[in-house]
């Protein structure tokens, strides 16, 4: 841990602040969101479909607006979008705890989603710009802070929600308010790509930029190939907890086993992310590291697949071990795969953008992967239901393994054909940059 902190101190102030920002953002977000559905369905007494609608609006407003948020960051600068996103989170979180009407809850949920669409592309583009040649290592550290926030947030939220959910909302809004003030005072201004502010008018310039990005075939192929990594990773929050509760029950053991999944994922990243990144960078090219990361994610479901082939244990202890051990191993392997891939993934987006309109590229990438997550989770849920109905418990785990192998092959193919290298600008593009 001392080595990690030493690495953090080796970066300039803006990079260090962005890492602390991400920890604090995740702390505030995850201390509230895991308990929102219970608040809506319990004290407020909303119907299940209404709860799903409110939560879905948040996800849709974030994933659907990432491209807009990235474009605004490139056009107006990174800091204004970060501060605007934090301000929206303050308003959204405070409103969630103070209102009980469905229209107001929908508006608050949309605001919290839009907030993420504003500050996520901006903060990643800012980090990539100020980290320079050390951005792979910077994104590895960024992931450590990211996971630390996810790990600590639900624990703080559990304590506060035990008092009152409104207290959780007010504290979360307060955290974002303090963070906003820190950004305004301490985060240096950082402009986006100058080319984003050229053109006859905003509308014409933006549309031209989007068309240019959509013509960047290597970037689009990479974005689609990486969808599977997000689908597989999300199963820590969906399929693995469902499997634990299916075998181990809904009691205290099931709750504790689910908590172990998150602890394994978060703690392993905090302890080993920087070492894994250093080892990979010293031994392999970014494309190969990405392929190995996707391969590790695919193999993460083998323990669950193997468990389906074993006879059901007769003792209660054996049943609980079957419920806890294979999902925990899967969570660990998913974390290892993410540790391998994530820093190189973030670096590859910058490289494929040609260092132009980086935030817009991050925004489109997040939108593509967000749509993929929604579709992937729908199919995974359908596979889980079909497996139970047909008595084929291996089906979802086999499908996820095959997804990992398919994504590995796609990434390796992109690497072998040179599509993950920095693109060579077209003559027209070079002239446009020179004229800017």
C-alpha cells in the first residue's frame, strides 16, 4: 500500500486530485444507490414496475448522454463538466431523500444519471492528458481509488440507512457539495481538444466531429469487442449474487456470502492492481494484455460451470460451501481480468482517438458498452431463467465462458492486424489540425 501511495504522489496535483475525486464520487454514489430500491418499495410503497422505471431512468440518462457529455467536455473544457456533474448529483441525491412523488423522483433519478454522463468522460480525458506517457500506470491507480469507493460506500450507507434513508441522501449530497467546492478551488483548468471548438457553428462542428469518429473503424471495432468484458464484469452484481442466494438461501449466510463477493473483488484490486499492471506492461504489448484480460474474465465462470457437474452435497455445510466458494473464485478471476485489461483499455481509447476529441471518444465508448450491458444482462437473465426451467444449470456459465473466449479472439485479432495501434491521420485530417 505504501508503494501505491508513493506512486500517487509522483503525479502532478491535477492527477492526484482526479483519483481522490473518483474515490469520493463512488463513495457517495454507492452509499446511497444500493438502498434506493428498498426505500422506494418499502417506506414509499411504490409498485415494482415504478421502482424499475425510476432506476431505469437513471441508467438510461447516463448511458444515453455519455456522448453529449464527452462532446461538451472537448468543446468547453474538462473542469466545467466535472463541476456541473457534481452539482447535478447534489441536487439529485438531495431530492431523492426529500420527495415522495413519482415525477419528482423520476427527475431526481435522471439528474443523477446525467451527472455521471457529464463528469465521467471529462475526468478520464483529463487524467489521460495530464498523466502523459504514464497514463497506463495512472489508470491502474485510478482503478484502485475507484474500487476503494465501491468497497467502502455500501458499508457507510448501511450504517446511515439504519438511521434513516433521508440521512443517507443528505450525507451523500453533502459529500458531493464538498467535492464540488474542492474542484472549483483546487482543480486547474484543462481545455479539451482545440479542434472541438473550430467550425462555422456549434451544431455543424459537432456533427462533423461525430461523423469523423463514426468513420474511425478500429475504434468502433474495439468498442464492440470490449462489450463482453462489461457484460461479464457486471455479473458480480447480478448472476453471482443470484446463484449464491439460489443455493445458500436468503438468510444471513446468503447475505454474508454476497458481501464476500464484493470484498474479494474490491480488496484484490486495491492490493494488486499496480503490481499486475507493472508486470503486464513489462512483458507484453497492450493488445496482448487486453486479450489476456478478456481470457481471464471468460475463465472466471469455469468454477461455477464445474460446480454444476458435481453431485449436490448432502450436508448443510457442503451446500453452503458450494454456494460460496465457486462464486467467490469467479469474482476473484473477474477482478484479475479487469486488473489486466482496464489500464490498457483506457490507454487504447486515447491511442485510437489519435489524441483528438478524447472525451468524445470516451463518451461514445461508454454509450456503446452501456447498450451492450443492457442487452447482455437481458440475455443473461433469460439464460438463468431457461436454465432453471429446463434443469440445465450449466447453461448461463457456459454461455458466459464462450462470450469471454469470443471477445478474447476478437481482441487478439485486432491486435494481430495492427488495428489497435495509433491511427495514421488522413491528409485532410492533418491539414485541418494544422489550420486549427
